[in-house]
């Protein structure tokens, strides 16, 4: 499962360093470059819930293998694309395949592991996801410096091949015992809603929350998602077969585990978006150097994810998620003291603490949600959890990116500059540094660096507030896990504890 997830995660992080090369090699415009990343996210969002349904109905292992093969084929098409349109078509295909892989890999954990084992399994699963964050830019940057750009995408192919071999040998087939009818209306409403909300969030990161396109697409998307839930409840009451069983949300552990797993990643995703720009534009490192400086972020997430399982077994999911959110608060508050001259040691410390909390909270909350899933509905149930987590990526980027951008533009004093230079300086911190160097203005360059750093500290303060909200929601709504309740009962004299059944592997 981890190999499968690594293949998907590598692709998203590798693309970020390849965009300038693609612009030159394919003659891609800025619009095409935006769609290379956004198109992948949109098709992935559209396919998440249908992938869960198809896996439940036709076989989860089968869908995982098919999705992996399509993902490898899409990567090959990207490498050999000769036009921006051909490259974009391959990216859209990879988004659909990526949804099948991520949902089926997560649902397989429900089939393979008992409730007691799942936190540890989800921790390993999450660690593989996090490993791609530094590995993609570092490996991609090295390949782009030494070889043909297509190798950046062919990099996925050997990982996919190994994943296909291992999954076919070691993962058992599972499917729902019921050949239920396909809820076509539910698929259309959910896909349309997720696509529009995701598009709106991506656009908000670029143009601000009050942009007309952002308000229109996000608003229509939310309406479609609301209609989806109304339709699903109506279908269930009439004895039909909804895409997502509303009964899932009667479980507080499932509902709040899914929600909290999405909220946990908001601050971490924002830091992942903002800090490479800080290292390069403010502190003057190159792409490879900024990748090296992001390693504490990944180390923290892996530490948090791997330790979450053991902690959840000892103190329960509720306290583990709460501890994770508390660490996010500590990390983000420390981060608000960052300045243009802050040492790598200090920045590495707060990023490690923040991301250890994010990895811990996300892993334990995901395991809490999976603990309520039956094998029958593990595909769609896992897809809903994935939907919350996939939405959190553009949401975190939009929230923290817009706060940082607004503060950056507000702090700049560009009086006396030509209109074109002033607009370029406002557009981004890289643009501001470039304008200052062209004008030979040391004062303007320092002002740009200080303004962007202030934007980052304000966005971290917002992330701290979101983490406090997550902590309160955890304490109020997330129940103790059944596993921890059994463990507590086992420590009481005279209370027998039944061993959990171990599924056939």
C-alpha cells in the first residue's frame, strides 16, 4: 500500500519543480501551467467517491491494480507529450487514476487490519505519503539539472511496476457482498460539488476570497454538495441504495475522525506552500537548498504519524488527536517569532513540532474514522475520508496563502515606482526581490523580505487559531475509541475482555 501511495505523492511534489522547464520545453502559457496542477486536483476530487463505489462493487484489489496501471501510463504520456494539450490530457487521466489508488489503498487497511492495529497501519501509510514531500523536489530538481525533463515523470513508472507486483502478490481481493445499483444522481452531484469547491479554493489562493469566480464556483459547489446530502438521505429513507450511506454519519467517531483528519493538515499544507518561497526569496537559497531546509517538516510528520499508533493504543484516539493539535498550536506559535535572519535551527525546530502534531492528529483521526467502517462499505467510507483530506490541501493553501499575500502587499511602500514595477513587486515576493535588484535598491529589497516574513507570521497565527478550534472540537465531539474502551475495561478487576476478531489476510 505504501509503495502505491508513494507513486501518487511523488507526482504532485515533482510537478512543482518541473513547471518552469515545461513552460520552455512545451511552450506552455501561464494558464496551461496553472491547469497542469489544478486539473489533476479537479479530476481527483471528481473521482474520489465513484472510485469507492466501484471498488466496493467490483473488487478493491482489482480497482487498485487498474488505477496503478493507468497512473503509470499517464506518467509515460506526460514524459513524451509534445504539446501542452497532450500533457494536460495525461495529467487529467492521472488524476482519475490517483483517486482510485488513494481510496483503495486506504480502504484496504480496513480489510487487512483490526481496529487495534489500524492506527499503526495508518501511521505507516501516512509516513509514505509524507516521504514524497522532500523526495519529489530533491529528486526532481536533480534530474532536471542533469537529464532530459521527461525522466521527472518516468520516475513514477518503476514505483508503479513494483507496486503492481507487490499488490498482486500480497493484497487479498475484497468486495461488498451486495451488487447494489449505481446511484448516478449521487455520483453527479458529489463529483460536481467537489470539483467546483476545489476549483474555487485553488482560485482563491491565486486571486483572493472575494474574486467573482471564487465566490461563484465555491457557492455553486457547496449548493451541489448540500443537494447531494439531501438526495442521499431521501434515497436511504425510501429503501434505495445511496452512494454514501447516511448511517455512516450516525457514528461520531467516523464523522469527527474524517473532519478532524482534514482540519489537521491545514497549517502543515500552508507551511509547505509558503516556506520554500521564504527560503529562496528571503534567505537566498536555491531550489535544492530550500528542499533540504524542508526536511524537518517531513521528519516531524513521519515522527508524528509513526508514534500515533502506539499512543492511540495506550491513551486512546481522542487524547492522541488532542495531543497532536496541541503540538500544532505550540509549533505555530513558535513560528510567529520567525524573522528574516532566523537560523535554520530555530525554523527547523518549530516546523518539526508543528508537523509532528499534524502527522499525529491526522493519523489518529483517520484511524478513528476507519474504526467504524465495515468491510462491506470500506471503499465508499474511505472515499469520504479522502474527500475531506483532499479538500484540506487547497483550503490550507488558500487560507494561509491569502493571509500572507494580503499582509505582504499591505506592508510594501511602493510610492515613486513606475506602475509596471510596482505591480510586479506586489505580485509575489520573487517579483519584489527581482524589481529591487533591477533598480539597485537595497532598501526596497529589505522591505520586500520583511513584508513577506510578516505575512508568514500572520498566517501562522491564523493556523494556530485553526488548531485551537481543532483541539476544542476533538475534546467536545470525538469519542473514545472502542479499542481504548476495551483496554480500560480490561484493567478493571472482574471485567472480561473479548479479543477482537482477526480477519483472514
